[in-house]
C-alpha cells in the first residue's frame, strides 16, 4: 500500500522566528542586511518579527487546525551553531521542543537545513565561494540529525540552490539581490561573476551530496531531498514547448539537478555549450559522491514563463540566449504582483522530468516529487482576511497536481506557502503570503485566520475522501 498523500504548510526560520538574541544565537547575514538603511522596502526595523520563536506552541495549534499531515520548517544555523561553527545545545532545544509539540499534534516534520540565511562569520569568510564552508555545513547538519532524527520524516538540504548562488552571495546585474555586497575577487582572484556563481553552486552541490551520504550512513531508511526553485517555460504564445523554452527550463531548473540525477552524472552538454570554461569540472570521485543523491525531488513552484530566442537583459538570459517576454496569463495577487495564474504550468514542469529515450540528461524513472512551496500574495484590493485570490490560486494548482497524480506522475504531496504572513526578504512585511495574518503592531503578534484557512482545511478533507474511494 502506498504512503498517504502529504498535505502540508511551510515556513522558514528567519522569516517567522525573530528572537535574534535569544538562545545564544549569533548574528546572521540577514541581520546585517536588515541594518542597512533603506534596504528593506517597507522600512521595517530589524527587531520586528512574527515572534515565532516564542509563539511556536500556539502556532502548532494553528497548523493542526488546517488538517495538514506535515509541517515544513527550517533550522536557523545561527541559532544552533555559534558563529556557524560551535554547537549551541540551548538553541537546538527550541527545535527539539517544536518537534515534540508537532508530534503531540499528530503532524510530521519536514526539515529544511539551509533556507537563504547564513551565519555572518561564514558569509564574511567567503560564503559558498569558500569551499571550507562545506565541512562547516556538514557538521551543522550532523548536529541537527543527531538531535532531531527521531522526529523528522524528510530532510531537505537546501532551499533553491540556483536562487542562492545567483542572488544570495554576489550582486548580479539584472537579478534580484538578497545579499550583502561581496567582492568575489577577494576570495577567488580575477574571475568573472559567472565563474564565481558556478563555484558557489558547485560547493553547495558537493555539500548536499556529503550530507546525503552522511545521513544514509547513519540510517539508510531515511529520505533526503533537495528543493529546486522551479519554473515551467513555454513559447511566447504560451502554447508550446520549443527548443528555446526547453533551454530556459534547463537553465532555471534542471541545470542544478543534472550532476545529482542525470544519466551522465555531470553538467550536461546543454549546459556546457553555454557556460564553457566558467563551469568548474568534477573529479571522478566527486561524481561518484553525487550520483543518485536525491530521494525526493522537491519543487517550489509559483509561475510559468513565456520565452523567445535571443539574449535578454539578465545574466541568466544572456548566458543561455533566451528572453522572457510579457505574459499572456492574468496577474494574480495585485497589480504589482510577479505571479501569473496558469495552473497547467505545474503539470508541464513535472512532465519535464520524464525520461526521453537515449538522452544524457535523463533522470531516474518515477522519482518521487513533492511540491514543497506553492502560494499567492494578498492582492491589496481587499482586507487581508478576504483572500479570494489565494483560494483561486491554491485551488487551481492543487487540482493540477492531483490531475498529474491521477495519470501516473509520482507526486507524493503538496505544501502551501505560507502558514502566516512573514518577512518576505527585501520586501519586508508588505508582501503577504500567509494563510494567517499577523498583527505586527500588537505586543502579542496575534494571528487571524484568512478565508483560505477554512477553505484549505475543507479541500484537504474532500480530497482525502476522494483518494479513499
């Protein structure tokens, strides 16, 4: 009998916890970013938070009220390892107690080990440009495993390696910027920005593989996954998968999976053709280390893209010779939202992992897929409780996921982003993805359910009944 479908909701540590000086926590990269005047768009101060660190028992009650089976959350490296290097048992006790509360509520834990934030000392030592960080990450993960292994059903090493390597370390023209302003030449010498990004990517992939091997040495029955920030791409009419749309999907999605999952077990020809000498090579030992190191493929999916031939303005578009064009699909989430509503795009994305006869970038057949994030921001035209747009968005995508599952795609679960409105990085608290709103001006940071809470609960109940038939 197959395992029950996963119904979940997700958060990330830095986005909800606060408590930056509790538990012996040491400063992180995002602490430093938030201290830069004007950097956070809504002007919110560094100590404004959802206070999830102190309200976690109340939040577990909210999670349980949704009827979900799983809660995905991340571990703050800076809270459990002083300066990223020394174990801090006091910080770990918080996560252990959170796991215990979730277990009492009948909710399983999906733990993300790295979600966008880095101990500040490690950032200042070169972040993921410095290969010494790999060993520090492995030791951080070892500590998490040793303390939380009895509670976690799925470990995820990284949230969106491509996103972090492109926008979370060095400033890249034409890309969002979620970092401090690092001079990569200080650590790598006179190399291009592109080469620096690829070195960071390489180090993160090796770190993932080492943690995968470590965890499986300790317990071969556990599951370890990796999250990819995933987009489906179509031709500029939005109707077809073409050579250029496949190339764009390769650049944004498959690129970082190829060394771990492809038949070639390396950067594939479609990547080498465009990046050339900027791609750091793998040794045979490294390729052996990385091979088949994903038990569950986790996809954060929000929207599709329309693309056409020819280099666009961003570095990624220039390298892979495609241009994103104006969307034909309707905006959802307000006039300034980056989201577009086209649920069939998530089916196209999952289809892109199907093996094609004889190709070097084929992945293992029937790899389990978890939708690890999918969500919609408030549209701003209504009060935040009447989130009809979120209900439309989540409903369309859940139905698409279940349609793919019904025709044989091995999709094992769906996780909504996010449990509550939270710090959306550079946007501050102005962009709201939560099922629950948070009154940030109140001392107690009260949570209020939006209409989507009752809707999501009923949707889960209804779909569970259908699956039992």
